[in-house]
C-alpha cells in the first residue's frame, strides 16, 4: 500500500505557500518512497467559521508574534521578497474555485499555477481576488480562451460545490486552519498535521511517510 499526503491549502494563507514550496521541493523523494501527494484547494474562511478558529491578525498577541515568525519563515524558506499585501486579507473564493477547475482540466500545470498565485499575492502584492487581475495572471500560463473558460467555470455551481465539499472534508478531518495535512502511511494508518508546526522534529513526519528527509519541518 502506498503512503499519501493530502494537503489542504488556500492562497490567502502565507503558510500554505510555504507548505507547497516544501512539498514540491521534496516531491521526488516522496514519490521515490511510494508516497502520493494530493494538493487540495479549500476555503480558509469556511474552515475558520466551521471550526470556530480566529485568524491570527484578529488577536493582538498572535499578531505581534506573527511578525517574528514571518521573518524566521522568510529566511528558512528563502523568500526574501515576501511582504504582507496592503489589501490583505482577501476573500479567496474566486482563485480557489479557479484552482478547482484547473486541477480538473489542466492537471499538468495545476501545482505550478497554485505556486504562481502565491507568488503574485505574497511577493508581488497582486490582488488575485479581482476577476480582471486574476485573468491577467492566468494569461501568463493559459491562452485567452482557456482563461475565459477557467473564470466562467469558477463561477459554475459544480465548481462552487466542489470547493465547499473540499472545505467540508478538511473540517471533517479536524482542520482548524491552513495548511492542514492528512497523512497515511504504507500500513494504512492515518494522522493529521497542522501547518503552523513547521519546526516539528523531522522524525515525527518521516516515521509516517517512511521518507528519510526533513520534510517534517516544512509544515507551517
């Protein structure tokens, strides 16, 4: 039986960006150990409401600490250009729905598109929640017709429901934030990992995936 990492992320979540960076960095190692990776778009706002969690910036102590943590993370993950956009936070429904459709119809470019959206928001301060701006960003990777189709389908009942279903699945698996990981080892045993614990000892995670890397440190 293969192991599997299911990663629930949202482009509005900075630490989801770091989680995806780390997973992609270790993708080949994970695959070599027969570990599948599934990147799942969810709506973080829905997870917060459904779990009763509050965003860090709404609590003064968390907000103050976050400045230190972000600085450490920037150094750790090598993202010196990162900055919190002036328009943060966004309502991420449109980009997340677009990613649902891209994953379905353009699987070969899906992960890179997710990374591109993170870069646009967190390094270039691009408000990807606005349809016209999201279209411009997507046009760097897709044809005009494809972009038009992606945005049209992002507003379809089917895709909207798919994002709702993904978010509900994450909640049912205990999620209270992003990134949220559901990890299954080769014996079929399953266990969650929350993204803020980036500095968890590497043996904790590698014991589950049977991958002798430091991927356990990526979860933030």
